[in-house]
C-alpha cells in the first residue's frame, strides 16, 4: 500500500540534491564553507564535506522533518550521521530515528559515539574527556539501513525490557544493557517524549557500550515508536561478536520504493 509520505520524502531528497549541487558550485567559485542549514527552517542541520554526511538534531521537536532527512541521506549516501548536543537534542534524534524506522519498509540501525570538534568533528571520543581541554563534545548517531520489517520482527523474540531514567549516572544502565545480552531475547530500553533527560541518559549509555565491550564487538540499535503510546519509544540493542551482513541490496530496493512513491511491503 502506498504510504502518504513517500512523495514528500522523494521531494525532500531532490531538494537536498539541488542544495548540494548549489553548495558545491558556490564552494568551487568562492571557496566558501561546506556547512549549511538543510531543513528549510525546520531545525535540521546538514553538512556535506570532508568530514562526511551529517545532520544536526534540533531541540525544537521537528522529528518528522529529521526522519525524512535521514531517509533522504540513506537513499543518496547509504549512511548518515545525526549529531546531537544536550538532552532535548538527543531526545529528538532518538525519536526521529524511531519515526524513520516506522515509516519505511526497512528499519534504521544505528550506533552512538561521542564526537569532538578537537577531532575535526569526525573523531569518536570517550565521555571521560579525551577530546582535549575545552573541546566541545556531542553525541553522534551513525545510521544505516537495516533489515526489512518482516525479517526484523521475526528476529525479535522475547523483549527484555528496561526503563531509562534521567536520575543518576548513565553507566549502570550501560552495564545492565551489556549484562542482559546473555539472556534469551532482545534487550529493549523504553523512553518517553516528555522526559528528555532519560533519553539523554540512554544515548550516553549506548555511547558507553563500545568502551565496555571488546574491540571485535559491534553494537547495533533500532529505535521504534510504541504502538500503544504515541509519546513513548523503545530502543532495541544487540552486541554482535562478528560483523553482520550488509543490507545494501535492501537499501537499493527501499530507495526505488521512495523514488516511485510506493512501499515494497
């Protein structure tokens, strides 16, 4: 069944392409900066340049715009980084990733790491402050296309539910997420729209996981809205010991569906 937002997403993608071309032309003529606002006033920042393909999550609650921009970048580049700074911004990033998964035939997988301007905006650092004295730090959600929804649902099994809290330290939550990976089922952490501090704690816990795990481990996350509560979302978390298969063929199929204005479900 055709999704009402596919045509809008397709237009957003074409508009992004035109902006990128105009930016490249301007930079080649005047040596200008490669950063720009990419949300048409909607609070979604974008950057195409040596540092990669990035969006900024605003704190103004424009998650629908950000979700569309995420899928536009996935269609064009295959991956996208969503940067967020502070509790409201991180909450918007997680909710936008949940909406992006909900509104497409494939889920959006992501992992979270700390980034710093001391690394040129592209380096991952630890929460402990490895980014240098006075360096600005933020959280980076690195997203890519995951499996199709039908395959994803079959893989979930029993939910091992946990609740994020904005009170106290985030590190116990990270350790609990890692410890529960031994159990049979899918570790799932719940959050709410009106609790940005809890979303921030969850994002920081996800960024802590790579430091708690071995160098060969790969953290995968998928956010999704809760069906019975429009203001709630859940983040499913896996820690894989080996790399998972590339979803590139599915991304191609999704891109074709977006361009044609129809869903492949």
